[in-house]
C-alpha cells in the first residue's frame, strides 16, 4: 500500500514537471484573435482523416464535443449537425478549408467552425515494444472573417508493452493493460487516448463566455507549439520513454 | 508519517489538477461513452441507451442545480423527431433555444423541420 503511495507521488511529481519544462507562451500572445472576435458558438465539422484507419473519423468525432463545451462555448450537438451536413452533401471538410465559411453562420448561426485532422491513429512495433499513438490537429476559423482564430495539436503516445503506469491515469493504465493482453492492434481501443489528445489540444483554447474565467485567462501559460528545430529532436527521443506528450507540428 | 504522505499526495493531486483541468460547470455523465458505443454499433439498443443517457443528464443536471449542457436538449429532441414525435421534439428544441440563445437560429430551423414531419 505504502509502496503504491510513494509511487503515485513520484508519478505526480513527474506529471507536474512535465507541465513546466517546455517552451511557453501565453494564450493572448498566441491567439489574440480569440480575444478580439469574442466568439460564443462553435460548429464541429466532420474530422479529416489522414490515417489508414477507416473508423478513426467516426470514433474520434465522439470525443470533441465534451471538452470543447467545458471550455465555455456553445457547441452545436455534433451527432445532429453532422447528420444534417451529410444531408446537405457536406462530408469531406477538406473541401471547405479554403472556401468562405459564412454559410455556416447563415445556416446554423455559428460564430466559428472547428476543423480537426487526425494525423496518427496507429500502433508501431519495435522488437518487443508496442507504441500506440493518437495525434490530432485542430483549427478554429471565424465564420464572419474566415480568419484562423486558434490552432493547436494534441499527441499522445503510449507504450503498451510495459504494462506499468504509463499514462499516469488509472483508467488509462487499466485499458493499456487490457490492450497488452489482447495485443491484436485491430482490437485496440484508441478512444481513451483520443480523448486525452483532444484534451491536451483544447486546454490551450481561451475560455468562452460560459466559463467562469472567460476573458481572465489572457496571461495563462500554454506550451508554445511553434516549431523549434532543437525541440523537435528532443520530443522524438521522448517517444522512446514510457509516455510522451509531444508538441510537434 | 503516513499522514504526511497522504497530505503530499492530496497536495500534488490538487497541483496537477490545477495544471490541467477546469472547474466542472456541467454534468455530462457517460455521454461520450454511450455515444461511442452507438458509433461502434448502430442498433436500436445502443440508440436507446444513448437516449436514456441524455435523459439522465437532464435529470441529474437539475438535481445538481446545473444548467443542462449545450446540445443535450437539442440532441434528445432530434432523436424524438426521428421517432416521429414532433411535439416532444419541438418542446426540447425550444428549451435549448431558451437556455442557449446562440442556438435559436438552428433550433427554429429544426422546429420548422419537425413540423413538416408531423402527420
């Protein structure tokens, strides 16, 4: 029992330090347009899938609405809007990337739309090691000015061979263990890690009007994801560790 | 000694929470889980389970004195609409619009649409 406590203390220390050793910036200096435009409603567009996992799109889509809502925005119900978009012939968000977004303001009354791109949703095997990686790119664009208001990535890499506390999350560990027993990658449950990746990305989003800290988070520190050549090399070596949260482009 | 360890754990927990999470202003229950189950396997059963979860979120939010999260009334209304219960659907869409004025435009559209499906 005591051993476990000490272990969790160590783990928590590790978590805390991982919070502070990377290049930092503030929400205001990174996303000034968020404070300028003061959007209050967000429409989630169907995720774009760059991976070979065909089901990633539908599964990943189920993980976005909740954290986005907690950030203080009115988020249109994705299961409803995605179906309506599909009826309107919109299924591939890639085609919307460079088009005027005012139609989403007219149709839904949305202030902004969220583009998401799944970059990684896979397992990699190195000798006896297996790593599960989920990586997503998010971009919020204004429907009145078409400007990019916010863009951030979330990546979670979990080593599944160790079986130990690799995620720092009790539930995550249990799932990781379950996956280790059924090492078949097709059976792997990516969604808990997708939630975590999302959570990492969305934590940098300035709070919306339904959040108690709305407009008070300008100086809040976030990890600077602007590519820095040395940092990228560092984060690559980090993936060989037990768990790595990358800040790469 | 054990007491100190315990304290340290609590302290560290608070610190790491301060690092990452925000105050819970909504109750979402098992929303993401039942939605994921439905996406994995679209059947009457998984839809029913998700619908019950939405109803549970509405009830529990009221119990906890919280606002029903954005989109929950609307999603529930949409399920009723698909099940040809236009009256219940319209009521729920109106509730969403009252609680979240941002949704008014879209909810009015859905109310018009559910009127059309009425037999």
